[in-house]
C-alpha cells in the first residue's frame, strides 16, 4: 500500500510543520506580549492613574491581536499542507500503472453506459487506448464512441447521444468528492 506510506509521510511532515509553526507562533506571542508590557510601563510612568485603568485594556487588545495573527498563520499553513496532500493524491493516482487505468476506464465506461444507454466518451490522451479497447471488446458499449480527449487527470466524461446529459467520471471528480466528505477527518488526523 504505497498510498498509505505517502499519506503517512505527508501526515508526519504536516505534524512537523505544525509543531514548527506553533513554536514560531509562541515566540511571536512572547515578543508581542513583551512589547505590550513595555507600553504599559511607559503609560504608567506618564500618568499612574490612567495607566492602571488602561493596562488591562491594552494587554487584552495586544493578546487578542497576537492570537488572531497566530491563528491566521496556522490556518494558512494547514491549508497549504492540505493542498499539498490533495495534489499528491491526484498525482499518485495519475502515476498508477497502466493496468490500473485500463481496468478503471473499462468499469467507468460500463457504468456510464448503464446510465446513458448511448453517447460518446471523452478521456485524457493517456487513456485513449483503454477506451478504444473497452469499446471494441464490450457489447454493452455498442451505442458509444470516443469523441475526443479532454484535459483531465484520468477517468472519462460521458455525454448522452443528444448532448443533454453529461456524466463526469473523471478521477479528479472522484477525488474531490472523497476529499470534501473526508476533509474534516483528514484535518483532524494531520493537525489534531
């Protein structure tokens, strides 16, 4: 299961990056808090009564700003890691052996034929031969033809004969559906 190893590697990398960001964020919070303390001392020296009243307000404001900044940076870093994971998954699927793609294309063509009855298929350049093989070897696909290629990572796009209905059975659509349904779980695994 090479995909599990890749996911594990990416998860470990994400955890390391998250820890580094948290460490940097703590140092930044400490620096901001130190700067806020200096402001408090200056105000207190200038006007003792005003400083006593303002101290709590300034500290709360600076801490809130620092926390917001840290949270924004952490979320941006997490988004970058998740984007990297998504792109690696798409690339790893595209890099699977030709036999995988041939079988997948065959099954996707059969599924589209059940839905549409007849029509045309589009695929990427790499999968043209797989679609042609499926069309020539499966009688259930006799109402279909290969209409051309599209810029997709893999899979097919099927269109009904009248062009009224299009089924997107591309790999990226499947990955996006799985990604959307599992994004919270993936985020929890990567970032706790």
